[in-house]
C-alpha cells in the first residue's frame, strides 16, 4: 500500500508520520488520513478529464465516503466538485466555504424542507429520483423564484459484480427511473414540462467497489443511446451525463484495482465512439468517485487490550474500537489487512480473531488474521479505512466516535475532534 513504511524503531510510518507517536498524541482508536494521497487522487481524476475528455467534465467527490469540513476544503483547493446526499453533508460543505454551485445533490426521498434548503443554498445540480419530487421541486422553485439545474437518476439495468447491498444500477432498486420500463422517458417528459426546472441531463450509479471497466463502458453506451432517444422523441439534446462513482480499491490482496485515470481513458473513448455513431455532440461528463479518493488514504489505529485464548478453538484479540468505528465487516463481510504497528519487525506467529469492544458477539473486525505475538498495549493498524468508516461510525453502546487526523508530509493535525462523554449526552433531555 502506498504511503506505508517502517522506521528504525520498527514502527509503522504512514504518510510520513510514526503512527505510535500519533496514537500517543491523539489517543486511540484513531482514524489517520494521508492528505497528500487524497489530493493526488483528486488531481488524478481532474486531470484525466482534461487529458482524455478535453476538460469537458467535472469530478464530484462523493462525500458520503468521508465527510467533514476539512475534506470539502481540500476538494475546493483541488478544484473539484462534491456529491452530497443529505442536508448534513450540504451544511458541512457550506460551513467549510465550499461553493454549492459545484455540488450535485442526491437522495431517493427528499423532504420539502430539504428541497427548500437546496434551493436557498443554490446547489448546482439536484438529482431528481421520483415523479413527485419533480412536482414538489417545481412548485417550490416557482414560489421561491428559482430555476434549479436538474439531472434525472436513471436505472440503466446494468448488474455490476459487487455486494448486493452496494449494487444499485438494476431495475429492482429503490433508486431512480428504469430505462427499460419506460419510466425514464416519462420522467424526462415530466421534467421538460415544468416551467421552474432546468433539465440538464441524466445520472446513474451502477454500484460500488467495481474493478472492471466494462460495466462502466456498457453503462455509458446505454445512457448515450437514451440521450439519443430523448433527442428523437422530444427534440431536446440534454447536455449532461453523470456516470456516478464506484471504482474499486485495494482492501486486501484479493482486490485488484486499476489506475483510475485508465477508467476515464476507456470511458472517454467509448463516449467518443458512440457519439460519433449517433452523430451527437459529446455531453458534459460528471463523475462521482468516493471510495477511490479517500479509501486507501486512511488507516485506523487501535490499542490491543484483553486477549482470550480458547484452546483448540480460537484466540480473541480485543481492541478498543470495533463495529462503532468500522461496521463494514458486520454489514458486508468486508476483509482487511492488519499490521502490528509498534512491532513491524516481528514475524507472523498465529491466527487470531480481532474483536471489538461492543456488547455484541458479532462485533468482529477480522477472522483468522495472521499476527505476530502481541499483547495488551500493542498498537494495531487496519488498512484502507478512509472511506465509509468515519462516515458510517455510530454511538452504539454510547461509545464516542474517534478523532480524525490529517497527515501531510509527516505533520499531523486534527481534522475532527474525538467525541467526549458530554457530546454523547448533549441532546438528552
Ligand atoms: N454516486 C452515488 C449516487 C452513490 O450512491 C455513490 C455511493 C457514489 C457516487 C460513490 O461510490 P464510490 O465511488 O464510493 O464507490 N457504504 C458502502 C458503500 C455504499 C456506496 C453508496 N453510494 C461501503 O462501505 O462499501
């Protein structure tokens, strides 16, 4: 994994910082993010649009992967947009000084209050997901004297090979209008009939943690053919195509991600070819990568506590975090690489089960993990936890959420403070 090294003390070094020092200074569990890597990834996507698609596009970082003020500041500095999916994400972005014009806003069930907030804030693109949302948004926009830019979320009917919980492009989905059922065309007609909406294009997102670029190319083809149909049926050529996110990262050696600019290269070629066939101007393209920008740029540090050996069965190594800071093993059966961060010179000794500290037997971060001899007070690092970890953390068992630290060239600074016990009881009456 990039950004990882070992120093003369046999300590893990991440983003240029000795992680044992970070644990001492900021406590554990701790999320550590490599800012340089995040910036590189954002640049890679931005430049790939410039290089392969003449700059006619916008990368919108899918902030559900990791949302806090600092990441929106970084995205702004790197000249990319953001994808938001809740008033909370939008509010955080605005508080960080992010321009809402560069936000693409999603959601399959937006409330009237939420829609009013989007209109008030001047969000650049609202991705409409249901007929009644178009009705409500048009009415509200009329009352508020606004004319928001709209994309329609479509189901292209592509089944990507990934976990069923994060697969979203097929017909049987709570999201969007299916092309093959005729819903998508109906939604286009409805949106075009609305005086207070400016229909700019279509959106899709076929799933997440996908390695193969074929489904993305295939999806682009389906979406372009749909734009052509719209042009033929309504006389309107919609100028924008949002292809979503979903590019896979490496959690363990089983995962084989490809360079992310290669994706844009292939999709650009496909778009060019299909548009030439259809004699259609190439659309403005939006991409929404989340995991691939922050995922491998983050690790989590835990302190090892109790060790329980059950002879002939297994050894449990318990850490001071667990499902509250990483729900993914429980939710998706996700697998990770683990490192004994303060004793990187020790050889692997035995297979253990890394357990969390929650009152729940299923609270396990990894089964049959090969670790060196270890004991209370040792530091365990879990790799590739930058996406969908902090953002999916909970207060189950009234456990405070960990702090997040950004490290740049070895210098660490707090991005999110650790929650205190007072924070936990703050809203209790
Ligand atoms: N755009 C839309 C509309 C999305 O729904 C998503 C992810 C993305 C972009 C970003 O996808 P990415 O590039 O991060 O794969 N909690 C799950 C992932 C759920 C993703 C939901 N939508 C996990 O921990 O794996």
